[in-house]
C-alpha cells in the first residue's frame, strides 16, 4: 500500500477517534473528573506512551536548537490550549454546537496554509470545502437536542479551532525535518509542561474510587485512541497529505458521531443524515483529489 493511501486511512481513523471523544468526554467530565484534570491524564499518559515507543526504536531524541521555540509553540497551540479549550468548552455547551463549531478548523487551516505555506487552492478543492460544510450543517442541524448549549462554551470551542489551525501551520515545517512520531513526542512534552500548572489541582482532586469500570474504559479510550493514536495518525497524515487535505477530514466527524449515536444510543437515522453523509464524503473526495491546474485565490 502506498504511503499516501496509508495516510488517508490514518487520518480517517483519527477523526473516528475524535468523533468518539465527544461522547466519552461528556460521559466522565465534569461529573467524575474536571476538564483540566482530564487533560493532565490524557496528555500525561500519552506522553509516556510516545516515549516508550521511542525506547524500542533507534532514532535520535534530539531536536535542533533553532527549532526549540517552534516546538514550544506547537506544544502550546496543538496540545495545551487545544486540549484545555476543547474539553472545557465541551463540558459547557451541547455536543451539537461543539461539532458544528469545530468545522471552523479546516477553513482556518486552508486560509493559513494559503497565506503562510503558499499552498494553492483549486476550484475542485473549493467546491469540496463548500460541500463538506453543507453536509455537516445538514447533519448537525438535524439533531433536536441543543438545549444545553452556552455562549461561553461555544466561544471556547471556536478558540480551540483557531488554536488547532495554528498548530497545523506551525508543525508543517517540522514534519519535513523530523519523523512524525518524533515531532508529536516533543510537542506533547512541551504541551504537558504547559498544562500542569493549570490542570494539576483538578487532577489531584480526582476521587478514583467513585468511578466505575465504564468510566475507566471511557478514560482509557480517550487516552489511547482519542489522544495517543489520534495525534500520531494525524501527524502521519499531515506529513504525506498536507495541511489542507488532512484538515478537511474533520467534515467526517459529525457523520461518525451520528453513527455512534445510532448504534449505541439508539438515535434515529433520518433521510437528512443520509444526504449529509453523501455531501461530506463528496466534499472530502474533491478536496483530496489531485488536479493538473491549480487556481490561486
């Protein structure tokens, strides 16, 4: 299998994991663990896993002195701010609102990639972006329960999307110099250092004995799938597909979230959701396909 095909599969799995996280996070936070406490657990354990993987390899752990500040900024935007804003925002607003507002990310990534990385935008890619957004909007607005949304939570999710878009652009040059796992390992290292001052008090307040086996399974899935594997797969996709294509896969998250709800929460699957799914995958296809003529906007 070609590296590009592997990258598409990796990014698709990443967004399945992220879509599952929406439900899992709300299942355990803030009732059992404060949002910033969840961040300490997921980032801290994932960081340990990243370094354990390095122990079984033969690559160097060093980073060049001139790249330190870029790694620190990636840790700030891609882990510390991103994780804290997302989980805190998700606990304050409806999952529907959070899913919709997360769609700001690929738009911001495409704009920033065009401006900072000089990536060109074709007409098929532009049409794909429109289709993806249209499908996601149809899918999300078909849900009925938006009653627990709040302006504060919505704003935090928007800020999270901005932070993640900045991370995509900042990390792109590093992916050309270091292997994906090497980059993510150091991004998590600096991100964890930045998270500790904010999240330690909530982590220290966790009453582990109050949690049942379902909460522990949910936390395990958030850490191993929704964080460790998701970030590694995303880094791999970014290296081989570019910022715009990798970011466009976020359109699939609302679709996966709906499928999970239908299978496990017994929500109804409507005609609107079918149409939305077709739009989303059509959009991803158009954004991902190569075209001989590129039109710069």
